[in-house]
C-alpha cells in the first residue's frame, strides 16, 4: 500500500482506492486565572494538589459557581469561529468512575452547547484554502492527573488540573488528509491565540486533539457530502489526546493504513477509542467506544441553564481583535503583499505586528522578506519569538531604508544585519563604522570594469556570443570593490563596455 502525494486524497490499496475522512475534537484550556466552577487558581508548575478547592475535590455539599470570564472566553471563541452563539445553554453531568475525577462525573454540555455551527477557513500547504465546518463548541471541566511512575507500588492523584475550564471544539468530518488535519489544528490554535482565549501551548497540554479517523472507498465521500448521510462513511476510531503536530500526522497515517488492511482482508472496523504510542509509531486499542447513554448524561441540578443577553454578546463581538483571516486580507490590500507572504506573517500575531511596525513608509515587500527570512531564522535559532526580538522593528526599517536609498546593496545588507545582530549598533552606525557604503561613483566602477576587461580579453570576446557570461564579470567587479559597487551600475557599465 503506498500513499499518493500530499495533495491527492486517495490512498491506493490492494483492491482499489480509499479515502480518509476525519473529524477532530480539540480540547483547548480556557485562558483564565480561575477554574470553571471554583475560585482555585489555574497555573502551570504549582506543587501537587496546591490548586484545589473543596469544589474541585468533590467534597459533599460543595456547590459549583460558574466563572463568568470562562463563559465570555467561550463566546469570544465562538464568534472567532464564525459560529452561532446559543443564548441558552445548559450544563450536564457526564457520569463515569475514574480516580482522577473526584465527583464521579464531569460537568460538560451535551444537549445544549454554548456555541453551535460555524466554519473555519484553513490554508493548505500549496496555498489553496479549504473550509472545515464546526459542529459545536462546549464548555467542560478537565480531570485531574494520575501519576504512576513515581513508585512501583503506588499511584498518585494530582487534582490541580481538575475543574480547569476546557473548550471542546468539535469539527465536522470535513478533513481529508493528515496534512489538512495538521493545518486545521494550526489554524484553530492561531485563532485562539489571537483571541487570547487559550495560550495554545501544546507542550503543556493546553491544546490537544482527539482525532476521529475512518476510511471509505473512492467516491463514497462525495455521496456523503451530497446527502449528509453518514452511512456512506466508514466506522470511525477515535485517537485520544494527540498533542503535537507531528504525532497527529503520524497517528492518522498509521490508523488509516490499519483500517484499510482490515477492510481489504474482509474484516470490519470496530468503533473504539485508541491511543497513539509515538515510540512504537502505532495506535492501540484503549477501550471500545462508549455511547452517550453509557454516561447517563443528565442536566446538572446544581447549575441553572445559562442564559446570555444579546447585548452582551454584541458587545463582545464589537470588541473582538482583528482575526488572522482579516489580517491576512488587510496585509495583502494595504501593503500589496502576496498571499504567501501574508500567510507567513499572520501565522504568529507577534510576527505580523512586528512587520507592521517596521513597514510603515518602507518597501513592504522588502520588509516582509527581512522579517520572514533573516530575522525569523535568527529568532528561531535562539528559541525566541517575535515579541522577544532583541532587534526592534525600527532597526529592520532602518536597514531597509538604507537599501532603498541606495546606500547599501542587498548583499551588503546581509553583512550589516549580522553586525547589527551581534550588537554593533544600528544599521546606519554599522555601515559608517565599517565603511560599507555602496559605491555609486561611476568613475570608480568604470575603472574597475576596464581593468578586468583588459586583463581578460578572451572572456570579453566570448561574451559577445554568450551574453550570460557577463555574470562572471559582475562577480569580478563586485570582488574588486569589496562587494560595495552598486550592482545596477555595474551591470549598465559592463554592458556598455562589452558592447551588449
Ligand atoms: N465516520 C466518521 N469518520 C470520521 N470522523 C467522524 C465520523 N463520524 C463522526 N466523526 C467525527 O467524530 C467527532 C465526534 O465527536 P463528538 O464530540 O460529537 O462525539 P464523541 O466522540 O462520541 O464524544 P466524546 O466527546 O465523548 O469523545 C466529530 O469531530 C465528527 O466530525
Ligand atoms: Mg467530543
Ligand atoms: Mg470524541
């Protein structure tokens, strides 16, 4: 069985072509100082069980109090996902027993989630766009953490995370390849970071995805799309808690192959929950999939239905920050950037901000190149993001100004950048201190050109037949002038002298 290229969505099997279908459930920890139903602090790095209130620990008689800030964050996120905000929602108890869940139930929203259908526009690697439908977003509590590897005979429970607010964002089964799944999670993450509703830190587990994967025969997905009838799709398996982009892609590839092999051998897929083991590179069965009725969901009697006023929703909407897609369009129209450049810039809010601060009044394309190439690479090498850049935007602007004014060539600018990065001063100071000013003096360039032509009569004669050989002369002149000659003048003078 071989994969087709990334852009093709077909997988070749022994008995014909298959398609992958995926829907993702993303769990995003709400950016909030306190938990969803208690005043206990939310934070990373506290000692075990230091951030636990009696409510989180499930003490008898303790009552949950809804944290209004978390509700606002969910509404904000819903608006950012262009989704329906439900003015009436309700909290339900999802009952199951596990030692990391002291109450014996998780408070979630099954029947009436706070956010309904929406849509997310995602850019694929090839620059095209695809839409992923959002089915719903609901608020729920996180569970605690079990620690099994501290002692050979004991297990420990840390309830710091118990009761922390999560947003579960459920997509429609609109995702068709591992690459699309990764691009989708990246896009959701970017939107959440722009909104300030989740910090998107996947290493800390603050954003993780459950990936539902099924396969079907070529053409069946089209039927599903046309009719909305899920029976055209295969049975799904859910891979739980995948917390890196690389693992998402690996887990899907493995799982799709596994399912295709079973089906081609005449077997059937059992709907189940699976776990991805990155070390073994495979998914393993965890448990057979529970149905909603296994959880005995019922409305939480301790919590009233949540009713939102339209005016409050409208106010949140009016105060939303500029979202990635809007920023992309604006960067393209305001600065004349290509879609590719704009997409690269908006992928990080701080990068886009940096660009805008540097681009004012300058050649935007040049600024974008410096920001997305040279500076990005330097920051990445130091493990920094744009908000931590030791080089302020004004320095990039100054460097670009020097190029625009013809004081330095683009080539010299790279050298200047290195010195500026090394802390030698501003671009102008470096250019002056190191004497890197571009030679625009045509007399000096003409002299160098004449000398090189005189020393290489054979090559000069050959250029008449092979005009591209002029490149060699350009190189020589640049060398002779220490790279400082204005490249445009060099070209003009060479052409004139060589009779081209
Ligand atoms: N045949 C299918 N193939 C792939 N994905 C599917 C298929 N059918 C449904 N899905 C996706 O599975 C996900 C189901 O998530 P949802 O939260 O609604 O239910 P669940 O997984 O049963 O519940 P839980 O939250 O308890 O895990 C959605 O993202 C949906 O798009
Ligand atoms: Mg779910
Ligand atoms: Mg699920």
